[in-house]
C-alpha cells in the first residue's frame, strides 16, 4: 500500500514541472487580450451599473443578489 501511495505521489509531482517563460512567449502573454480585464473602463462602468441596481457593493464573483432573493 505504501509503494502504491509513493508511486501516486511521484506521478502527481511529475506534472508540476515549471518551465521559464522565454522572451518570445512574453510578447504573447503581454497582449491586451490576455489580461484579466481587457476593457477596464467598460468593466468599471458595468460594475457601477450592477452595484447601483443591486444596492450593494463588492462580491461580484459570488452568487446571490442584494435583495436576498437568491
């Protein structure tokens, strides 16, 4: 049983190899489409409208509304 557990742990660690980002890959990762929020101004506007309608602030990533109906 210990050997099986050890083999399972070793196989899981094999997928954790971290390779450095090469110079030509940094250009691709720095593109605006790769950002968490490529349109910051539009997102700020949508958040303002959302929080004004929900009468709440924060918690945009969790379910439920400000009215308690969810």
